[in-house]
């Protein structure tokens, strides 16, 4: 189990952020986001077209409102009502159809992108060196794979396209507003510009909070995963209250982070309400004078109010969509950290192929250290020939497990060489080498499944006859056949039911 001091250390390390590090992370996240968007550019382009059609259909109603007041009501042109009604119905049908199309095209695309990202991160994580897992909590990695990928929904889903389409509609609305009353429009633009600047500042403050939230969640999940996995140790030393305290501290850290971000988001929403109110006041004053002075008709003013809402909507949407996109970039920051860690098989393309392996293992003046300057093994030399049994004897911590981990290529020598059939392990492809090995580790692990499935985990294509034969070699058949269902007995997670 990881002590609470380790959690504090991780937090302090993460908080040691410099502007340069932030800039590098932002650049990496942006590159990742750009790659995601570019890979789905055609689907996003189709979504954008549908969004623009929807926005253009939305402009129909303000025009109809102007005609209703200025022509039908004021001039009593009742014959226009059926045409206006049919136009409104057509615009509504177009908006409904495009909305359905967007959910199918971009909603499905977003889920596919999330799935692909999870697969990509999981594939990379599974090929990281064993030492990486020794210093990283399992819960942290699970959070990276499952939770951080979820945020990209807002980059390749409707969020980004909706924002883009709304901006285009806002530009069209702005042109019409300038045509109706350019004095009033300039004042409105000034108010919206102030709001836009405030939003930019708010998102710059919120982004670190979203990044920290993902890290806190990963730490709390990691510790909880360890406590549940080691529940027998916890109960043996009556450490339940200690784990309660560690979890409570983590949960409260998460609460404080969420409370801070909620305060920021709420303040942004409240400010947006003030901006809308300020624009309304300006329209009432300036627009009212325009009506009195006959420079605007009632229909003009109604259309102006509706078009003002259409122009302001994208900026108001930034308050919700912008925070989601900011959270997505924070998730991409964390994902990039994982994907930037070199895989243990990164150089396999430059290594030698291995078709067969007799089994001669030789240590040639091998030294090893986990931490620089602290030797765990020093100048070890021996040879274990194929077909023989080699016993390693020593007290706990003397390096027996470390030596076996080096034979497995989990760790690499600091000095010297490890030879397999006279060939340096550093020059062999990892996957091909390990395919020839059969290992019984000190800490056995059983997957949730049957006894037979666990035995043939390394060779899924093995038959039941193969499973029985290796069980006999391992002197395990007598034990297995005593189970009620034999090889089909389900062991449960970690084999607790066996």
C-alpha cells in the first residue's frame, strides 16, 4: 500500500508547475486535439454543414416576426398569414431533421473516438516497462484509460461544431443588426467584447482546476483500489480507520476542487446574465427612442431583439461548451503524459528475431540498481544450461526475485550482459523471447475465469488435452480434479473461491 506521504509527494510534485511546463503541455494537448479533429474532418465537415443549415433555418423566424408585425398587423395584409405559417413550419422541420442528423453523425463519431482513444491508451500502457507499474498506482492508470478519454467527446462531437455553427450564425446576425441600427449594434458589440475578455480570463483560471481534478480522482481511485485489493492486510493490522482517513482526505480534496470550479462556472454564468441584462437595457433605451423617432418600425425592433439573441448566443454558449472543451484539453494533457512514456518494445524493430530457444541462460558480470548509486546486484556471473535446475538461495531481499525479473527482461542490467543461447537479451525482440518462457511467479495471480482458462492464458489456442498434460507436469492435476467441476471450476477474481 502507498502511504499518505506518497500521496502528498505526488500532489506537491504535480503542483510544481512553471509557465514553461504549462506551455509545453498546452502545445502537446493542442497537437493531440488537432490530430483527433483532422482524422474525423469529413464527418465533422458534414456535421458543420448540417449545423449551418439549422442555423440558417433559425434565421427564418426573426424575418417572419418582422413581416408579421409590419405587414400583417400594421398593414392588415391577412393573406400573408398562410405563407408565413408554411415558412415557419418548413423552418421548424428543417431544424428538427438537422438536429437528428447531428446526433447520429457526430454523437456516434464522438463515442467511436472515445473508444479508439481508450484502446490506444490501454495498448500503450500494457507495453510500458514493469518499473513504470512499480511506481504508478493502478487506479491512476485506470483513470487515464477510462475517464480522461471521455472528455474528447466535446472535441469531435457536437460541442465544437455547435460552437462553430453558432459563430457563423452570429456573424450573419451581426450583419443584419448593423443594417437595422448600426449605432445600437456598436454599443452591443462593446458589451459583448467585455464579456468575451472576461470569459477568456475565467477559462484560463479554470483549466488548471480541471487538470488537478483528474489527478486527484486518479490518486483517490488508486489508493482505494490498493486498499480493496489488500483488504486482508488492512484487516490483519486493523487499519480500517487509517484507510478511512486517507480516503476522506482525498475525497475532501476532490470536493474542494469541484467547489472551486463550480464557483468559477457559476460566476461566469452569472456574469453572462448581467451581460444579457445590460444588452436588454441598451435595446430598451436606444430602441425605444428609435421607435418614437420613427427610425425603426415595431417589426424592426422585434427582429433586432431576436437577432441580438442569436449574436449573443455563441458567447453565452462558451460559458458551457468552453468549460467542457477546457476539461477535454486537461484530459488530453494527462493522456499525453502516458503516451509520451517510452514503451519497452519501442526498439523491437531494430532487434534480432528469435525463432527458437534452447534455454541456456548466462549472466556475464551483471550489476543492477533500481536507484542510481544503490547496487542491488554486483558483478554476478553464472550459467544455467538448458535441461538443468538452478537454485537461487539467499535471505529475503538478497536479489533472487530481481534476478528472475532480469531473466524475464522486466529489468535491464546496469552493467554486464544476460545471454540467452549465447545472444544478448538486449538484442532480442521482447515479445518473441517471452513467448518461449513459462513462469510461476512468487505472487501468483488468477484472472476471473475457469481453472482451464487460467492455465492456458499464455496459449489461448491450447486444447483441454494440452491443459491436462501441463497440469500433470506441474503436479497440479490431483488438486484440480478434486474440485467439483474440475478444470471448469470458476476461481473468481484472484482465485478467492478456489
